[in-house]
C-alpha cells in the first residue's frame, strides 16, 4: 500500500502538470470545466488521466466525466454535494456504457455485462491496483507529454522562420503524441493556411498574415469590391453597467472572422440588387454611391446576403453577431473614449450638420432640430479604429444577426437563428442623427426585422473556411 501511495502521489503531480499544460484539451474532453471535476474528484481524475480513455476522441459517447455522468451542472454548482450528478452508472449499467465502444466484449472472456469485475470504471488497470502497471502508465504519459512539448516548441521555431512545411511536420508529430490536442490541430491549420493562402473568390491585400490563425489580415471580394479586415479571435467583457439593456457585463469568446472595412455602400447594394432603397440619394448627393446604404430592413439584408453568397464560391457571408460587432467596435480596448476621439472616428449629430446652422438643442424628451439636416457621409472619410474598421460608432447604425434577448449573450440559445421568429433584431452603433453620448460600443437597439429607417444600414461579416484552399487554387494579390 505504501508503494501504491507513492505511485499515486507521483501520478498526481504528473496529472496536475498535464492539466495545466492541456487545459483546453481536457476541457474539450469533458474531464473538467475550468478544473471543477478534478478539484474534488482527485483520485478519479488521476485514474482517468493515466488510462487510454484520456486520449480517445470522436467516440459515440466520449469516455470522460460528461460522457458517463452527464453535464451535471447542478452538482458542479452545489459545493455541499446535496445535488448528485445527472447519472451514476452502477453494476451492469457501467458495462452498458463500455460496450458502446468495446462491442466485441472482453478480448479474453468475451463477456459484455461484467466489465467492472476486472476493470476499475475510471481506468484500464486491474482493480487489484497493480502498482507497477500504474507507474508504467504514468511514466509513459510523462514521456509523451515531454515529446509533445518538444514538438510544439520545434514547430513554433520553424514557423517563426517561415519554414511552414517543417513546422507542419513538427505540429503533426505533436498531435501523434497527444491526439486530443486542440492546440496542435490549430497550429497544423495555421501552417496549411500559410502554405496555401488563397481564398476562392478573394484577392489578398498586402502581405500581412495573422500570427495565430495564418489567415491574411485583409482580403478583397472582387465580385462586389468589398474590403474585409480580419478581426482576431479573443475574449472581451461584453456589455456596460451604465446601460440597463447591456447588463450584466459578462465575458464572451469570439473566434476570428472577417468584417468589412466599411459599411456597405449604395453603389454596392445597387450592383447586387439592382435597386437603391436609400433615403439620401439623388442630385443633392453627388457621391451617393460611396455613401452607406440605409433605409434597409433586417429582412432586406437577408435578401442581399443570399445574393452575395450565390456569387461567391462557398458563400459564408452573413451579418455579424452582436457579440462580434461589439468586440470589433472595441478593437481590443475597454478604455472610454473622449468626445474628441469619438468625433474623429464617427459621423454624428455634432459633426454631420451643414455649416452655418444652429446645433440642435435638447428640450425635455425632444431634440429640436436633431436629424433634420444632418446626413450620412461617404464611407472611409473618418478615422478608422485600432483594427482598421471605419464608421463603427457613427454614420449609420448597423443590423446584427442576433435577436434582441436579455444578457448574458449566448450563441447557442437560438438568438442567432436566421429563421423568421417573433421578436426584434439587434441594431448596433450610433448614427449621424445621434449625439456623441450615444456612441458607445455597448449600446444596444431593438428593431422590428421588417422596418426600414433612414439611419439603419449594414456591414458584411464572413466566416473563414475551416480548411485552407486547395494547393492548386491561385493566390490573387493586390
């Protein structure tokens, strides 16, 4: 027993290191949610961690905490342990889970109903607790982890040198050492994208590529003349304590995506749809084709997206979610902007009035003169934000894909469905008829999806393909 205690103690040290190094992978596999399961169930996590179960992915029912016990959210939230896990398989119920993968049964006895008689449910070791077997398995996994780390480091060194073939081979070797590593998969995809950077239907602008994803930082959709900027993936605190509709503030993860550098223009809308719904057009607006399209509904935007996706190989164009929009508008900063900074990057009531007109004044709930003479401006005539996006906080407000629902935001609760549904859709950003105090990245507006207003427009979002373009695809560059 003393020997076994030493082995388990050594294994516990290894498991702690493995969890620290592979937090994302273990979370994906279901052993832990931010370390929750392993915090209390130390021995069970250890037993699972030194078994082959910890390396298995893609099974019908993943052999991990969630796969066997269910999400068990009530159990996780209850520190007094008065709420039990969703499922606690016992006896033959354990074997019923095992045979979902081990269909042939035991290789020695062919038994399918008594797996737990010879195997601990959390590990592939004998229930007599063969200390040598546990130690051997722990040593093997420690060696694999060391090789995994070395391969990742080698891949990153080669990537820094631009040796993408070698880097891909090193990351592939890391994945063989740890088949569940999400990091290794992402690095391989980054290498593939750098080796085959072409995106069908797009022209790459410049020679800048994102260090995390391998995607070009700017692309141009030639079919429509739309410039798109890569918004890097990351996390941010969404919402505002100062705005009731934007409470509570909560952290949201955003995957990398492309967003058009400018609001969609009247000229671009006409090129696709053959009509111009905008209020601000005609002889008074000589540069109307470069002004943002407005007076479009959310439903109108869906029709335009169908037209765009019908002309681009693979499609992928959409409206941004409101989380993506706010993340892009913040451009990596939570620092409040001064009025002067806002007015340099946004067309608002204060700077969109023609000269020699008295500014609008606030009287009770009404703004006398507000929006009566202010007008939108051609896109790209203000200053961009830190990520190279223009007019995020002003000019016209922009439709998002999201239904207007209470926070916290979740893209899995149905609010991102494009199907017709009761309720309103989200409009983000201030516009030329708003005051500078409304130019807040967290500000949310709710509007009927069929309503057309002369200050609502749109901006295109694009989801990059999950795999790089074929090696034979030409790489068009600006």
